[in-house]
C-alpha cells in the first residue's frame, strides 16, 4: 500500500477510532454475540447473524485503519500553503477551462473529508496534475472524457 498523507488532526482522530474499536467495540460485539447465542438455535437466529455481520464490518474497519495508519505521512497544510505550491493537506480552488464556476477541494485522503468540501486524492489524475503548481497556473490532466484543463484560482491551508 502506498503512503497516505494525513493531517495531524485526522491521524489522531483515526488512532482514537482504532483504539475505540479494538477495545470497547470488540467487547460490545462479543456481548451481543453471546446474548444472541443464549437465545438458542443459531441457524435461524437473526440477532446472532446481525451481530456476526457487525463484527465482520468492524474487523474490516480495524484492518483498514491499521493499514492506513501504518502507511501514513503527517502533512502540515498550513506550511505547505505558505510556499505557494499545492501539496497534500492544502485546499485548492480551481476553475475548469470554459467554465466560470470556481470549485474548492481539499488535497488529501478521503479520511480528511469535511462537510461541504470535496476531496481530491494526490494520487488521482487531477491530484497529480495539481501537485507543486501555484496560483494562476493552468494544468492539464487525462479524464475519462479526454484531456481537461483547469486554472488554479487559490491555495489555502
């Protein structure tokens, strides 16, 4: 798995989520499974199957978080924005060629998602095209519909 850029706040939030899932979460699921087992026949026990399904989803999230955190790189969007160049952890405003609408995106992991703002992965075609560029630059990237051009309108922390 490749490195994922995370802000310190998101890294800490994900570590806390992982700790909660591996402690409280596992205990609660074990209790739910045990309570469902006490109801009898497991082959037709909806509570048991629901608890086992929840356990599987929780364990998948635990594995995802462990992998993500073990391969994470902490970035500081504030210092990156002061350099004037786009990097992981910055917020960029762009305008597609031929359009007047300015769109605002966070450059980073989907785990960084904030209400009202979309996320662009630095590994995506648009993310790769934007990295290292400054306000006023126009970049091209390959989209499924063909080559698109965007102008960088603003960069912020």
